[in-house]
């Protein structure tokens, strides 16, 4: 049971980290690092044979009975898309641990317990092929993140944590209603009670039923992505969360929304999705521009990066509903590239705040004079975020725009203006933070831990920009199974 063992390693590692706090306050973070490294071990067979993966079959497919009365099973499986997102989760989980290394000093055991359990929930979301199990993991990743923000966040943390909880819980309840309605409609027509994704995938609902069931899924995933007007929780959550939690939110939690759209909405309800595509594309274009404009108007660095996420995730929605192979590939690449580049920006903002105890652009300036390493790394990730050619973000946005233009040219042109706005607010970050007159005192530059963390993410973005084909090929394994033909 490879995938079950992977999730168990993270769950047990979280418990071990909590218990180890009684030995030493430093022990939990080492347990977290060890757990994330060991979690890769069950995937070794797949990782060492990526070149041989050419079929459309599931790479790993495991199922054991769970609640037999309702035919609910502990069904876990991964294909190319799931594998990419699981690897992203484990990698950025390590970055989150390194980002919290010096920042978290109180109740460290409970902190790393919640961090590892939230990662276990995310991995479960990316692997679950039983809809009830998917909902369980969806809820498992919610509670630890709420606690991480509410306990270790900044001054307005409880408000932000409650807002995050209410938005996500409302979406989760809508999704649960859609799951129950879908299963019930399938039972009424076939006489078979099942929550199995592969069985339900073969079931065709009437147009009206499919629309309403699909809508519950869509809203739940749009909230998590997030897309305007369901985005309101994100800036507050990012602003008040500790750096490690901002990394997890940006890197993987938002990606559960994009994954849900691809895995469930577009695949199970292709006709209903195609019918609403023009409206969703308009919303996506608006999100791209709105997020960029709001980012430009912020004075808090963390809030600025948070709104940039709203803009960037609009490209994911744009790619999903363009219904072309290039756009779908671009949406997947955007999830990966955004997960790395924006997480790096949050880690940099956290490093600046740790040194200067401020995130305000009004108080920052001239940091290149005192901390040149951090400034150089910051400029690199700012450039990556605006979509510089040769880096992963450019490949992603280029594929999305090329793929979308063939089906919705006018909306694509509107969304393209978001790239211009991204360049503007990115240059604002660089100018007001790293250049100009020095407003604050001296500080210690990046240490070896931070250099390792930042350089690793930089190498990943460069690799994705110069040689994205292996990632595209893995994602294509999933996209080949889309019911609607690609153009």
C-alpha cells in the first residue's frame, strides 16, 4: 500500500514531532525534515522509472474496503498529474519547514504536528479516488491550517483564521451536497450505491442535473483556487499567517482547487463545463486583471504577493476552460510554477520581516546595500513571477494564452493585459524594497539554510523554463483521458 504508507508517514511524523517537544524544542523540526524525506521512499519505484511511463493507466492504484455498508473504500491512486502535485507538496513542505526554522519558537511540537497533518490531507486530496474519501481529506487539511494561522499568526490572526475556515467550510459543504446528490442519482438509475470515481465517471446525468451537481463542485474549487468573488479570504489569511503557512497556502492548498476542476468538474461533467465556459473565461480574465490591480495598490508586501496569487490563479482557470490541449498543459504548468515562485516570494517577505520587523513598502528601501544576497534572490523571484522567458512561469502563461486564443480570442487578449500589470507591480516590489535610499539599519544576510532553500527553488524554476517537456508529458497522461476531445 504505497500511497497509504506515504500518508501514514506524514501522520505518524506529525505525532512524533509533537511528542518530541518534551525532549527538545529543536527536535520537532528535525522530525519534520526526516518525515518529509522518508515520505519520498514509497514513491521510489515510480520516480526511478519515469522515462518508461507512456501509458494512460494509473501509475499506482490501491483500494481496500472501508465502510462496506455504503460501498465506500479507501481508494488511492495517482497518475501523471497526481504525481506532479504530490511531489510539489512534499518539496514545498520541506521549504515550509526550513522557512519556520527560526521563526517558530513557541509550541514547536504542535506547530509541526499541524504542518505535517495538513500536508497529509493535501496528499490525500491528490490521491483519493473515492468521493467520500476525497471529502474527508478535504476536511483534514482544513483544520490544521486553521490552527496554524490562529495560534502562530500575527496580530489579526483569529479573524483571518475564522474567515479562511468559513469560506472553505462553506465550499466543502456545497461539495458534499453535490457528492451525495450525484451518488443518489447514480443509485436511482443503476441500482448501485458507490462513491467510486471511476464508476461515477461512466455515469451520465441529465443536462439539468449535471449542471446543478457540477455547480457545487465548481464553487468549492473556485473558493480554494481562489477566484473573484470567492477570493476574499486569501489576502487576510496570507497576511496574518506565519511564513511557513503562507508557503503551504500558496504552494499546494490553492492547487487543490485547480486539481479539483481538472479531475472532477471537467472530467465528470464535460458538457456542463463546456456550456458555462464563456462565463468562466470572463471571470478568469477579470480575476487576472483585478488581482494585478489590487496587488499594485498594496503597501504590505505580503498582501501584495497574496493578491498576485489571485491574478496568477486566474490563468489556471483560464487554461482549464479553454478546452485545448495547450491551455490544459499551461494550467498544470502554472500550478507548478506558481507554487514555487510565489512560495519563494512569501519566504523572502518572511525573511525580511524576521530581520526588520516590518513588511511595509513605506518603511523598506535600499536593502541591496545591507543584504545583497537576499536582494539578488528577491529580484530573481520577482522576475520569475512576472513571467520572464527561460523560467517556468513564462512557459505556463505562454501555453495558457496560446491555447485560449484559439477558442476565446477576445477574452484572452483581455487576460493578456494582466501580464503588463504584473510587470508593473513586480517592478514596484523591486524598486521600493531593494533600491533607493536606505531607510533601515544593517542586518544579517541569508544564512546557509536560506541559501539552500532559495537556490533549490530557483533551480526548479530554471529547469521548468528550459526543459518543461518531462512535466508536460506527465500531465498529458491525465489530459489524454478528458472526455471532450482536445483541439
